[in-house]
C-alpha cells in the first residue's frame, strides 16, 4: 500500500479487532451515525461526523466554516451518483470531487483541510471519496517509493483526484485482500475505500510506520507472499 509493506498477519489482526470489537473504535460509530440519511442531502448533522474518527481539533469555528460552504458542497454532490466509485466515476463526477476539495485552497474553509472534509464527504459517497489524514499521508507520500511523491504547491482539488487514483490502484493490485477486510464489517458494512483507510491509518501510525517504511516495497502488489504492502501535506 502506497510505499509501505507490512506483515499480512499484523494487518489482519488489527482490522479484525477494529471492525469487530464494537466499542472504542471509529467503527461502528462513524458508519452508524445518521446512517439512514448518509447518502441523502448534506445536512448540518453530517458536518459533525469527523470527531467520530478522532479528528481533533474540531470546534465551533470549524463547524461554522463547513456550514458556510454546505450549499456549494451540495451542488457538487447533486452531480455525483450515490453509487459512483473510484472504478466507474465519470469525468464530470471527478470534476465535482475536485471542486469540493478545491474549496480548501486559499483558506476557503477556515480550520478545515483534507482530513476534516474527507471525513464529512466519505459518508456521502463512500465508494468514490477516500479518507485522508496524517497517518494515511505517511503511507502514500513518504514511503521508500511513495505512490504519490510530494509536490509543493499542488492544489487540494487536484491532489484528491491523484490520491483517489492511488487508492484505486492499490485495490486493483490485490482486490481480494481489501474485500476480505471489508467483509469483516458486517453491521454496518463498509466500502473498499474505508477498508483501505483502516489498514493505512494503522500502518501509518508513528508507533510502527518507520519499521514498515524501512522494510521497503519488494513488489507492486498490495499483498503477496504472506505480506501486505500496505494537516496540509506536501501535496
């Protein structure tokens, strides 16, 4: 995954605990929050979802910043099918993803960047918009051979499309592994993109990231031979 390789057994042990333990984790709280309306119109309640994935700080100012751009976000969401995915999104749908994340540029959403916005929008289009945070950044941008080499000055809108393509490539490299991870989440279910996030967040944790990074990738596949390859970033 990205530029990091981790032992398959460790990755599977973590995902099994995270997706089946049932308390104290982002799952199932994040997926169950406003679940019946998750794919519907963006509401003020949706803007409060990021803390369920331990996003900090998240305060009144951030909430009000998101409220201010909610009409623009909804305008783009209206142009994207609820079932659109990284595998079949049209050029127009990708353009509207770009427009939503472009709102971050030039402090368009004060207090919120890719971590917060992705955690708001992933619930609305779970097969199309992957989750981003500092741990995921390490996996995708700072491994021995990063899938997304950092580029200073790249806009958030353009970056999120590049990131989405990188996530899709990792899934395509070994779909069975991520399907197995997603299958652990029975109630409620999760998308393949969320499965990627569960593994990437764990692999990018400072407690283990250097060990995985220094191992270096030996194959382009996400999982092989018993191993899983696995805020403004330098986009």
